[in-house]
């Protein structure tokens, strides 16, 4: 287990993390009583700061624990996350600089601000905002699950078995109190500084495990794949089982479409100082994909590490996968390096949780409350700050009540939900000719269908069609788009007929 040196280093660097968070209020000083200064760091982040921020924002506990967990439990299907990060940034390069231009010219803080202006509809913007707020909750919950996994590994054999969960809940609550305090105080500036520390620790951890494998795991990756094959993982190990090709492809495509619709992704992109710097930082983001690919393979590597397997074996089968990376860290790495790795995973949940809650707060303030209640600029920022605190603790309470595996499944539901805003946001960047009422109906039907199919399949994100498993997000989006395009065509046709009759 992690020893005194590793634990001490974990605590010392966590203290430094907290210092960076609070110091953010003094870094590149701005008027933090204004929402654009608090939520977007004054739109003054350069290429590499945006790279670190968005990297910390997008490479979250989903990357560090959920993907390795899925591969450990089921096999090759979850490897779809690797090609997905190779393609999602091509989409981001096409759409985010355009949205940045609109936002800089018109003072937008959220994508829903753009929607309201583009389609002249506060109601449609409110629908997009509410969708973003709801979709973020399971994503924040997953960050907390990843943090719990770190605390579980650190506390095992130190705290009596029945008390591990209680102690980890107290530690998580204290961490979130600190996170809420420096987020309220520093806004995105604090998140940016802590993102640099988080990303540095993660890269050190991923590379260190790779380097240590030949010295600590007999047979290395070859032995791991052989051992995993003997377990008969449901979706295959060396190759994906044939019937799952459609699932793999649609998860890849659907996840690529969803990622930059999430409010926290938009929030990070809009903080860039210029369109060129945003484009450059986005071009560099695939570097993170190398780390993701290694972390994904580590979900198989653990099968060749008897110590790590024995460490997670006392836990229920459905909970073991989430402990894969923390368990590998403490069994493969020397004590001090394990402390660094565990802290990287831990704050790898805290930093994205902060940005996600801020993005939720922006949507609530700008697109739901402000159209109803008149707010001054300082009142707008004050409401967003308090809302970000509340959203963090709603997600924290949710995790304490819901089993970890359930929370991960809900994260997949979050992707299905947020994808239904694609016609309004992404297509809105191309044209303003879409009928706003058709957009509302398409959104509602797509959202309802996606949630219904997910619940019907027992919170499974895949739905069978003619013997092929399809990611539900794409099915719901297809119906959504059909309604929008047909409705818009009907509106345009009716308008032309009426114009002809008048003349």
C-alpha cells in the first residue's frame, strides 16, 4: 500500500493545489464581479493555457477510471474512446473558432446565449440551457466516483473495512468545500492554474507506469493480454467480437458529436484570447489521446499484476474496475511516485468538477434566471458564483446515494441528452433558417426518445436494431434532425405559398 512518504507527498501537493486555486484570484487580475471575468478568465488565456485548461476539462475521471474500468470488465468495446478523441478535435476545429467569433463580438458567455440571439427565442435558449445543466450532473458524479476510487485504495488496510466508505465521504466533502471556496473566489483563473498541475501529474503518472511495467510485471503487456483472454471478456480482448462492430462505430461517432456540446467544453473554448490561439490549442489536444490510449490498455495490464488483482478482489465485481488505475499505481510505482499518481487522479476529478459546475451556473444565470429577473452585472456574477457552489454539492449528494456503476451509466445518459442540442447549436452556426418551433419539437422528441430507450434497456446506452447494437444518442439525434429538417421545409414552403398568394 501507499506508505508514509507517498501519503505525505499527496497531502503536501494537495495543499499546493489549494494554494493555486485561491491564488487564481490574484493572477492576471480582473474585475471578478463581472461574469465574463469570473467565468471566462476575462477571455485572455493564451494557446498553452487553453490547452492545459481544456485538456483538464475534457480528460477527466472518464479517462482515468471509467475507460480502464470498462475495458477491464468487458474488453475491447470500450476502446472506442481512443479513436473518438482522434476525431472529436477535427469537429472542434471546425465549430469552436466560429462560436468564439460570435461570442467575442456579441459578449456571449454560453452556447445558449448564441442560440437566443441566432433564433430570436428565449424559450429555445432556455431549453438548451436546461439540457446542459442536467447533462452535467452525471458527468460531475463520475468525477467524484474517480476520487472515491483513489481514497479507497489509500485507506484500505489503514482504516477498518467498514469505515473506509465513511472516511472517504468525509474527505470528499472537505475537498468539495475547499473546491467550492476557491472556485467562488477565483473562478476560471483558479481552475486554469490547478489544471496545469493536474495535467503535469497525470502525464508523469501515465509515463511512469509504462516505464515500470518491464521491471515489476512479469511478461508485461503480452502476459496481460494472454491472461485477459482466458477470462473470456464479453466484447473480446485482442480484437472486437464481430456483432459489436456497429456498437463500436456508433459509440465513436456519437461521443465525438457530444463532447463539444457539453457546457464545460464551450466554457473552456470561449476563454481563449484569440481565434488563432483557440485553433492552435485545439490542434495540440490530440496529444492527450496518447495518454488515453495507454490508460485504456492499462485496463488489460492489471490482469498480469497479481498484487493489483489481489488488492481489488475483495470488492464486489461491479466495483473492481473503477479501482484498476489506482491499484496499478500503488503496486507498480515506488511509494513517492504512487503518491503523485493518486493525487493526479484525485484532482483530475476536482478540476473538471469545478469547471462543469461553473458552466452550469452560467447557463442558469444567463439563460434561465436573467430573462425572468432583472440582474445587474454584479448580481449576475454573484448568482453564478453561489449557483456553482450549490451544483457541486447536489452532485456530491447524488453520488453518496447512488452506486458507482449506476453513476457511470448515467454519464452515458448525459451524452445522449446533450447530443439533442446539436441541431440548435452546431447547425445554428451554419444557418439561421431553421424553424425555431421545429427545433423545439425535435429537441423534445429526441430527448424523450433517448431517455426512454435508455431506461427501457436498463440504463444501457446501446439499443438493438435488426441485430445490430446502436448508440442511442445517434438514434435519438436522427429522429430529432428529421423533425427539424421536415418542419423547416414545411415552414419555408408555406411561407412561399402565402407570399405568392399575397402578390
